[in-house]
């Protein structure tokens, strides 16, 4: 190896990281500074919701793309974060009074578990710690028994149904299927649904997505990230090497749940409502579709897939509301059959070669380009195939 090649190899990763940082910084500035002046207010609110959902998708990619654990119950953690912030907003009323829905159902005293949500600092911590703790307990019980694969997915979906009926059942506690509406509540003396507050929530969504991306990139780098990939690829060999995957999987599951909780809180204040519908099975499956479309195990693919699918859903629902579910099903089939690695996987692998062929340019090869382009070699290759 020459001296030049030897000196260029260590710089490859820093250059890639620098390039990635620059691209993310430019996109963040465009979304945070430019788009609020370009997009109409109602479109900006939609984009803020999509950005919040992308934070939850990062958590899905962390647990599925890097650790190989397909969770079909992340709607639990999304809803826990949303309900935590909604409960705080519902308590922004004169001391001693009860939320309107509790009065309607004849509740005489505020339930004990509602009491701490009078405090905004407690709520701020609870909206990501409660989902993380629930995930840690559930994950420990599951992972210590070495449950994985499809059985893990089934258990997360079963847990989803348990939480769904818990929040749907006692209507005097969470208003049942109607959920908790936050559009007419105040936050720091400002109406939560006002344009001023919604702009702040939009900027907070961008900031949280950026911080979540940095956290996930840090976790998936270095020794910890290599350990996660090793668990995904061959957990038995990891155990044989002296590692106990249980702790790693519990940590990642808890972090993933915390990100979903933050996303749920931001999504709630931008939609004006949180209900048990977020704990229905289709919503959790939809989260998985976002990551699959973008490309699992890439992080940036989770963000890209969430925003693209959400935009498509909004536009198609406006124009053809009855066809959206057919489109979603078709999209999932395309990803499974044609783009198994998602959009980012396609761009990294066969995408460039296919684009070169469409443009009439020869396929790029790493070695012996003259042989690859030789007509006689191509003729022999075709005859061997036939």
C-alpha cells in the first residue's frame, strides 16, 4: 500500500461524518428558518406533525434496524407521552376544579395519579421517562427469557391491546374513546392551538428530531453500535463470546420508547387531541412501514420515509380519501418485493448502477473496466447465460 493510500484511509470516516453533519445542518436551517416564511400556516402545522412522527420512527429504526427486534407495539409509548402532556394541559384550570369530562362523568375528586401532572417540570420528565420505564420493565421480562423474533413482535402487539383497553375502558379517567383534547387548553398562558404556540411546537419538533438523530447516531457508533449489530446478526454467537445481550436490548428498547414518548407529546399539542386510537394496531404497523420505506438500519432513512409517506398520505387523503388505504398496502408490497432495503438501501446499493443504465452510461465497476466493456467479453457472458 502506498503512503498516499495509507493516509487517505483514516480520513474516509471523518470526511463522511463531516459531509453528513453539513447536510443535516443545511436541512435543519431550511426547515427551521426558511419554511415558516414559505409554507401556509396549516401546511406548516402538518409538517410539524410529520417531524414529530419522524422522532418516533428513529426509535423504531434503533430497535429494529440495528438490533433486529421488530416492535409492533410502539403506539403504547407514543400514547403515554401524549397523555402525559395532555393531562398537564387539562389541569391548567383554577385550583380545586376538575377537567370538564370528569365533571360530566360525576368524578368528585381528582385521581391520585393525575395530581403530579400539575407540575410542568414533572410532566416534562414524565413524558419520556414513563414510556422508557414501561419499556424497560416489559423488555427485561421478555429478553431475560430469550424471547425474540416473531414471538417478541406478538408480545408487543398483545401489550398494545392491553394498554388500549385500559385507556379506553374507564371513561371517567381518560375520557374513553373521545380522548383528551388540548386545542382549547393553555400552556404558559397561551392557547395551545394558536399560531404563535404552534410555531413554537414546530421549532421544538425540529430541535427534538435533531437531538434524537444525534443520540441514535452516537448509540449506533463505536463499540455499543457494533454490539447491537452483532445481536441482530447472530445473538447466539454473542452469548458464546461472553456477552449478555439482555442488558443491551433493554437499554435500546427503553431509549426507543422514550423517543416515541417525546414524539407523542409533540404530536398531541400539534393535532389538539390524544386518544386510544394511537394504541390501535394499524398505527404501530404504520410506524414500521415508515422505517421500511426509508430503509432500516440507516437512521436518515427512517426520517425520510416518515416524512415522504406522511406527505403522500395527506395529499392522497385530500384528493382521494377512499383510496389511501389501498395505496398504503401497495406501498408496503412494493417495499417488500422490490425495495427490501428501502429507499436509502436502494441509493447505496443498486440505485446508482440502475440510474447509469437509464441514462445510457455503462455500469460502474471497481476493477478491470476494460474487460467489463469489451464486446467479446460481453458476448461470451451472454452465451454462458443462455
